[in-house]
C-alpha cells in the first residue's frame, strides 16, 4: 500500500511550518505543502482542482485569517479565510473521500464560564474572528462526515509572528514589560499540536483505529494569563526583564476577547489515548528548538 498522502494547506504559516519541520521524521507519510500561492483555499474551483488532482488521503487545514483586531474592519476577508475556505475544503474532501483535519479556536466562547469549556458547551463568540471560525466549523459539519475539528488556544511557535516571539524580542529591548493578566486560557505550542495531529492521522489512516470523527478541544494542560505566559517566557529564556500585570482595559482594542477560555481536553485524551503535556513543559520544548535553529 502507498504511504498516505497528506495535503497541508496554509503551509507557510506558523502551524504549517511546524508540519514542514516534521516531514523528515515522519516517513510513514508523503507530504504535499501548499501555501497561498499554490492553493488559495477561498477559491472553490482551485480547491476542487488540487484535491481531485492529487487525491490526498487527508487534508490538514492550517490556512486561516488570524488577525483578530483587523477582522473587525475586514469581516468579509475574515469570513472568506475562516468560513468559506473551510466549506470549500469540506466539500472537496467529501467528494474525494479524504479525511479533513481543521484547526479552530477557543474564541468561539464568550468567556462567561469559570470552568474549562467542553465540546458540548454553548458557543457565543464575541468578535468577528470567533464568529468566522465558528461558521467554518458549521460548514465542515454540514458538508462532510470524515473530519476532525480541533479547537485550540493561544498558538505560538518558533515560526511566524506570535506572542512568544514578541515577548522574547521585547524582553531584550525594553526595561520592563506590561502584560494583560485578566484573560485566562492555555498557551499551546504549535509544534506539539502538529506532532499530535500527525499521531491522530497515523492512528486513523495507517493503524485504522477507531477515533470518532467530529469536534475536539486540544490545548496544553494547565491554565495561564497572558501575564503568566510572558513571565514564564522571560524566565525560561534566561532574561531578567521585569513583567508587570495590567488589566485588559489598559489596552484599547476593537475586538473583545473572552476573559476565560480554557478548553477541557478530556474528550481528546479519552478518544485518542494521547495525554496533552503541560504548557510550561511545551514552552521548554519550543525554547530548546529556538536555540537549536
């Protein structure tokens, strides 16, 4: 049997690049990487053409519109990048009998709860980004049966633009950092998410284990505020820059964020048998990789 072919969309973003980094060590798969120039997922005919031409066994969708603030001014672009594109992929995957793995967000919740959100909890996004991601989830559920939608939170990586890299840079440049302490979730290392996504695809496609399709919450374990996360980044990176907690009201923003959006990963752990590592432990892995580059 041929090795399963995985099509990675959005291959030049932070998560897409983590899959690129794993290609060499995951010899059980063949990989086809498509950045926006190779495949614009908002264009239905393009999506169908690529998927029907290459016939991937699975599509891992890392393509997304992720600028939470700009989404408030560009709702049409956010919906195209997060909803329309998800629908296009789901339809083409259904036609080609390919598995779809799609990445979604904790921002589908309003943050009113004070215990971790599970997959059954009511969704009520507060901003355009969250609303567009939720619409993408709905379109996938409507158009295909063979899918895993993985909601995650506060994704960071050694690649691209993200909170981890920003704090590292500012920690070297500034006398002190002021970071929001009243938003709570769980930082998630994109490298670990990529590894565990491939482990999931390996289980279902190669070992043909039964992991029920549908919606899963995937983040690292433990909870943190942005202040906690920044403090840990500074500390683990060997910097001494003071980090001061501030309230989110100190930063005027267009997009309202949920105050609490920790996700409950027990369904993931039960159905996949994979335990998610703690967020501090995963940050250590990210820092080690950064030093190795």
